[in-house]
């Protein structure tokens, strides 16, 4: 859905945004788990390829959050590209996903998970003019989870382990997320009225900015393996290469609209 939204802006075509909306509607219908009374109570982590049955019924730690932020991005893209403020039909689905993630606990010591949280925060903070108090509160909680998770991960000495005991794509996911922190900081400066009412959020942004340099350290560590791969790199070569390329040039991936400069 994120890729389709980006394609819509790059190709100047509403068709891609509409495809993202169609995919979102189908995903919502098939992945959302309901109680016997029909109330949404979660999101299936994995479905069969034909979407007929859940393969993993549990909900991942960040699934509802990823869904909510992505649906908001799709709404934004459809409206922006089509110029029709009433063009998207994901309002109710977004409300359901927001309710599922509103009181979530986000902290994780998984580098890929931390990077994903920062990616979600980056997209959420870019929805200029569509922000409200509840979403700002969610953004603050996501940033808190990112900061807490990063501190826990660093205390474990994860990034000091021998390379053969680590996975490049997971760490490169963190590098991508850390690349998003300056974008979040710029959004806080551009929207001072909204962000100024949440001083804790501003402090979290400053805290995470101090660790942005880790992204360069992670990239510098793994870059030589792209030219001279060992068994560990080769075992996950496709995703490692995609994550490395994105970490090196993240601007399009971290955008929800025109490319961030």
C-alpha cells in the first residue's frame, strides 16, 4: 500500500492510489479478527494466500499500528492525487484500527521493530492538517516506545555482538528508522502549535536525535558485505540488499507525499 501510494505521486496517477485503497479495504475485511458478536478485537498476523483462513491467529505487536498509519496514508494519497476530499472510503476502517492500537504497548528490543515504529511515527507526523489530539497522543506513545526499546537494545550490547550472530536486514531496518528522526524533528518545528502542547514528545524527539549517528555506523558495518558476501549475508541476500539500499537513500521510502528533500 505504501509503495502504491508512492507510485501514485511519482506517476501522477490516481489509479495507483485507488489500488492502494482497494487493497486496504480487502485487507481490513480479511485480516481483522472479530468476536462472536461481530466486534473487531484484533488483527490476524498471517493469512493464507487466498485470504480464506488465518495461518497465525495471534496479533503482532505493531500490526494494528502499522495498519492504522498505512490506512491514513492511503486516505491522504487518494485525496491528494484525486483532488476529491470525499474520495476515500477508509474512514470507518481507520477508526477501528485506531481503537485497536490506541492503548498499545510499543516498546521492543528488536532493532527491526524499533525501526518500524520510527517509520510509523515518521508517516504519522507528516499528515499535516489532518492531525488531532488523539493522534498526537498516539505519536507520543510510539516515540516513547521507540526510545524505550532503543535504550533496552543498547544496554543488551546487541550491536557489539559478533557479526555472525546478527542479521543485517534487522539492523538496517533500525538504520532506516533512525533516518526518519530528523524528519520527525522538522515536522515538530513546522507544527509548533500542535507539538508545543506536548513537551514530553519534544523531549523524546531530542533524545532520539542524539542516536541518529547509529544509522551510519550500521550502514558502514554492513556495506562491505554487499560487495563480498559471507554465508550470513547470502542467506538473506535479497532483503539485505533492499534494506541496505533503502537505508542509504531513504527519502522516498520515508515520504507519504512528494519526496522529502
